[in-house]
């Protein structure tokens, strides 16, 4: 029997995802996709960036791709953000056909759910919510883009940036990102609303829709909502404090625009990668803080990457419990299982290892500052898309490493390990080891 039929659900999803990238790269390489010829590596880089909803680009999308090329990028973002299988299952549902157990297993892996129960309902809600939110964002953005660009171009730009923002992709059709709208309330509020709703995770959106009241929400939803609010507020105030006197970023703006810029850049780095200020001019302290935000990332089952916000809080609460001498790690009057803590530590460990390996390689191959390279790698891992200006200058090896990091960030560290290894359960325990640590 061919090996393709022996793949587990997750391995099938990975191969399906890689097939999407390959198909996208071929389409982007077609002569009528670009205004000028681009290399195969650049084609694969852009396709990977779009499918992994990252936003890093080696060529300028605005000046390099035709309308067809931009449409390909938009569809790659949509399919990559919500998942190919999600759309496939949704269309099967529309046709009135039954969903098999194997298809439910695949969706369980795709959406990182503990069981197949309720997974089809989650897929339905995922697609419906996404379409409603993206169309709403598109309508709001059209009030700003249509008067400036006209109905056709303005309407397309509104839809493109709405899809890009909700899927936390960070692709913009202006060469300077969204810098021209640094003080524009409509663009700032619409884009950040889309970023946040896409970044908190589909399970949270579904939970909010079902429960309607905060007290009735699951612990995961409460942690995501409170955590997102806290981290965003800390990020906004920190970036404002660090950059308010930097004349190359916030310092040259009016008082109102400074607030808007700090607000936008406080929300964007964890997941989306849009920018309204020049990222190459950031203070080193701000760049380092942004790297932390990109490493933390978005929510589980969301369109964003990183180690995930809930993973970060699990480790944080575990450390606090250790310092207090508590045996149990408790969040919201609920004890976290040992499995959750171990998995969170493993995710962070593998992420750091992969980032270190990539950093080691790129410090050898690239002619750029250490901070810029680290920024680029963590941006790729977090599928963020912010850059300090070195993406288009990467060597062939550098581009390949960033491609691998974008795929790694999208798939996830633990999932990738499960993909290349076979887990074996042991039904016995060894005696406790006595090792001194710390």
C-alpha cells in the first residue's frame, strides 16, 4: 500500500499545507502574475509567507505583482489562515454530505482540539465568523480607501487588507506599509480590531458567541481575553515610552499621532506585522521588546504564530507557583495538569532551539547586525512579518532558512517533532532520579 495512505491526520495536513505553498509559488511565477520576472526562490518565499500568514517579503508586492498575483497572495492568506481542510469540510457540509471519522480526526489536529466532539460545529462557526468579520472590516476600510483610490481599486484594497489583517498576515499593498495612515482613526481601529479578533483564536470567538457572558466563558477564553488586554496595554505604553523622543519614529509626530502610532505598534507585533512607523529606525530597546512580543505570539487555534499567549501564561504561573512554594499551578481556581505545564515548557524549549540554530546560520551567511537578524528570525517564527529591512537583502541560504522558520512557526514546534518522530507510550515508570538543579 502506498505510504500516502498510511499518513496520520497531522502528517496529511502538513503535506497538504506544503502542497498549497508549492501551488502558490508556481502561480506567482507565471508571467502574468508579475510586472517583472522574479526568481523561483522569491516566488517560494512570497508563497510561503502568504500561506503561513507571515508577511515577510523579498520583493515589494505593490510594485512587483499584477492584480492576478495579488489575488493569488490574498487566497493563499485566506487558505493558510483558516486552513484548507476547514474550507473543504465546510463545502462538504453545504452539499449535505456526511463527514467521516477520518475527516473529523484531521480537523481535530488542524484546530488543535482535544477530541473530535464538536469539531465540525467549530469549523462551521470558524468559516461563518471569518466571512462576516472580514466583510465588515472591508466595508469599514472602504470608507477610507474608496474616496482615495476609486471604487474598483479602493474596494479591492479594502478587502485585501481586511483579509490580511484578520488572518494576521501583515501583507500591505503600499511599499511603506500603512505609514501613510499613521494618524488615521478609521484605518487604525479597523485593522487592530481585525488583528485582535483573528488573534484570540476561533475557539474563543465561538465560546463568546455561545455564552455571551464573561462569567460563563471557559477558562481558556478568560485567559485569552484578559491576557490579550494586559499584554496589549503593556505593549502600547512601553512602545510609547521608549519611542516618544525618537524623531525617526514617534518623536516627529504630533501628540495625537504619537498615541495612534504607539497604539497600533503595540497591538501589531504579537501577531500581524503591519507597521505605521519605520521599523528600521526603532531604538534597540524597542526592537528587543518587539522580539519578545513576536515570540509570545497569538492565541491557540488562531491565525497567528509564536509559542502562543496561553503557553506564555502557563509558564509564568508555573514560575510564580514555584517561587511561592506551591505544589499546584492554579489559574482561575483551576489546577493545571502536569501535561499542560510540560507541553508548554517543551514548546518554548524547541522554539528557542530552532531560533538559535537559525540565528547561528544567519550570523555566518548574512551581512547585517545581530539584532536585525534576530528580529527577522523571530518575526518568521512568530509568523509576524515585521522586519528591520534585511529581508530583500538575504542570501540564498538566508531566504531558505527564513522559509523553513515560517513553516516551522505556522506548524508549531511540538507538532513538527510529532511529524518527524513516532511517539511511543510506556506503561511503566522508572524510579525517581536524584539530580541537583539550579
